[in-house]
C-alpha cells in the first residue's frame, strides 16, 4: 500500500480520518509541504550566499535572530497568506500573533498555525541539521470574525495536526493528525516527498539521553540524580546509557524516536521554567511523541494538559521513550517536588 506513495497521495487517502474533513486541512498541510521545499532550497545555499549569521535583530524572547530565522519565517508566512489557507499565524519569531486579513476567505478559514520556522538555526553556520516545527488548531472564535489570542492559547491535546521538517542528510517531513506518525523523505531530483517511514514508533525504552550537561550544576536535584542513574554501571538493565546531544531539537527528537531515547530540556536555576516554548516547540513535539507511543511531560505534568497563559510561555521538557521519561519523572517527583513548575 505504501510503496512509492507521495505525500499528496497519502493526504488524499487519509482525508476521512481528519477531524474536520472539509479539505481545508489537506490544503494546509500541502501548503506547509511547499513552504518546506522553499526553505530547504535556501538552507542548501548556506555558505554560498550571505544568509548565515546574526540578522541584527532581537526577538521577543531577547534572543538574537539569525538571518535564516527571519527568512524562514517570512517564507512560511508568505506561502500561507498567499494561499489564503489560515485565519491566523503565531510564530516564535513574531512578538504577537498575526491576523490574516485582506483575503477573500481569511476570516472564514477554520485553522490557525503556530510555528518555529527554523529551530536550531544557530547551527546553520557549522553545517548541523536544523528543522521547522508546526502545530495546527481548529479556531475557537466564531468563523467569519478575526482570530483572537484565545485561538492560540489552547491546550496541546486540542491540536488537529502537528509536525516537523528535518533538514539533514536528507529532508524529511514528519507529521501526525492524531492517527499515528508518518515520515516522508524529499526526492530533491523531482521535488516530491515520498512516504519512507510509515507508522513511526518509539522503542518502549531506549539507551540514549539527550541533554546539555554543561548546565549540570544549575539543574534541579531530581535531574542531577537521573543523570547519575543514566551513567551507572548496571548491565542487568543495559546501563550506562549513551549521551547524544546535537543541540537542534528536531534532530535530537528525530534520532531518539527512531533509535529510542529521551530528549530533555529541563528547568535550571537560571531558567526555572525552562527555555523551550510550549506553543511552538513542546506541544507539537509532545503530540507527535504520544502518537508514536512515547511520553512527554515537564517532569511532573503531561505537556498536552498544560493550559497556556501566554504566546511565548516556556516550560521544562522531557520527551521520548515511555519508560525513560517515567524514570526521569520518578526522580523529579522524589527529589524536586518543591520546585515543581507553576504556570
């Protein structure tokens, strides 16, 4: 059934499984596919043209934007707006959500899109894999009116679809609409995504942990003890585990979903609520993770159950093979309960 199936053919074959089968979600995913190909084309020119390095701007989180951050954000926005497919967009690179207006169907469209247009963009300069993360919700405001902030501040469990594009040795688009996870690899010769990884699943337990251990002294006690556990010699349960950390969330997540492992961006003394954004990074990745049989939490609470309070809210993030995440939670809840995040 799956051999040589293109992304377009797959979407058509699965359209009846979509939460709202009007065809609008199918067109939105197709729009993301097109934008991803354009961004992929630009990334492949890094080092040949002046698209690397700082853009000279600071985003709402106080971080220096990379030139490719700005470019990818504009490319995705332009593609989605021109195709008149969403009523609103929220991006990690935008201070506020964007109301799509001036188009015939703008206020009649049913979906909003949230995105991190180029996750890990600082790694472009050193030729390391980066990615795009996206999340789709059905609007809660009345159709026919402009979108509101509440359309974007929905719990992750309300997502209609989520996915990511990994720009690496090959370019892959991985997404879920709540019926499993499927991965598509771009054939650059003809510009078509083909189904290469049907029904992706996490191994129940992996042997890889992905965390920036340079911040170890700033970690909470539960996190420190979990890392010690990962490094202990215990052949009966295949420890010590292996540390693998790329520093591009999409790349780390993708590897762990295929090979088994846990990705962690925990709270620290410097950032008590973590650094990853709930809406643009954690919710979509948590949705994909759970659909692939994994688990995602902030160390105490299921990520998809957290009610967002602001567009750029940050949370700690533990995501990956179920048993590894549960072991990390066990240490956090035993040794760091008093430091449990509040939102």
